[in-house]
C-alpha cells in the first residue's frame, strides 16, 4: 500500500512565514518542504494544496512547478493535487460566484498538469451548502435544498471537465459536509472518481454509513483516500476529524486490511502535520504491520 501526506498544512505554513510576527513569504519554499516529507519512511505520494498559489504569493509559480517535476524524477515519488476549496462554492445559485469558482478550478488543473497528478481532489459544494444544511428546517426542505444545489454542482463539474479536458476518473470528488447520496449522482453522471475522507465519514458529515460500509459501497470509484481519524460528537458543525490515526473511532486494522484484500492501488494521504504523520505510521506499524511490509 502507498502512503502519502499533504506537503504542508495551513497553520504550519503560517508558522513558517511569520518571523517575529512579520510575514515573510520567501520563508515558505515548497520544493524544500516536499523534499522533507518524502524523506519520511513509507511516504511515497505528496498532495499539494494548489490554493497555496493564492494564499502565499510566489509559492507556486511555473518555475516552482518545474522544480517539483525535477524533484519527482530525483526522488521517485508522485503527486496528487487538492483543488481550491476556500472561498469556492460550486453549488451556489449565484452564477457570478459559481463561474468564478469554475475558472479558479480550471486554472489550478492547468497549472499543476506538468506534475502528472494521480488525482485532483475536488469539493463540489462548500460552506454555503453546509450552512443551509445546518439550519433548523424540515427534512423535506433539506432534500429540496440538496437537490437544488446539486444541480449547480452538476453544471460546475460539467464545465470543469469540458474546459480542461481532464480524464474524469482523475477528478476525485470528496465526501464532505453534504449528503453523499446527492454527490454520488454527480459522480455517476460525469464518470468521475472519489476521494474518500475517513474522518468525514466517521463524523457523519456525508451520511450515516460506517467507514467500511462507505468503502464497500463506493470502492468502484475510489481513487484516493484521505486517511485521518475522527470522533462523532453528535452535533452538526462540531467535528473532531483530521485526528492522528488511533486517536478516534477509525477501525484501523479492519479498514486497512479491507483495502489490502481489495488490492487498493490509490494513495492513502494523511492530512496531518509531519509529527502527526509519523505518529500515525507508528500506530499502523503496531496495529496492522502487514500493510507496511512492501513499502
């Protein structure tokens, strides 16, 4: 099995940039960061938060992309890309905002193409959709809202595929804070892949299925896993996810052995800090060493 990690999380990025409380964007060197994380034992894939291009000026340029390609040739790892999600709402009825989001996604796909990513992770809805679903309305109203917003997501995904000519199976639509029954309609309509976030499933953000139930139901389309732990608080909007493996309710051994049994070939990406990744790998080494034997 192939494990990977995000190149850098938001807070660690901020910590690197700040020097005595003053932001210095030159302190964040993505090439050096990727070299560091690939040096972690068992890490073979690096997921790039491509939105960093907008958050940290100069962090992702054509020159940086070229250097990342050279680093891939040198170290032998591969990449996946998490497409923009902050300030993006592909499910909105406001077409100015929706089409702006589509253009941002398309730009990021084109920017990262030279890296030959294994998958492009996409959120087909955002904070607006989540806010509507958290409001105290009837089940019938929720279903109406979900169907309405899904129609705009459907249109957005169609435009992204048409404009970029991306292989739809490389577009890995993630289970997020939105009923996955509706998201699956988008996936089936456009023949896309799935990015399965275990923490989002554990915290019931996308439905009531267990991790194993979700995997078995959707494994025909899963091309990447975001591997993190979580705890269901029972309160919508208050999620304890993206936890170190072993710190939540993830059935670590059963789930990873299920992936191994099915010869899952996609990357398992930790969305954690470097220290948390190393602790998670240690837990896996102790609980289910079989999945690390060939790494």
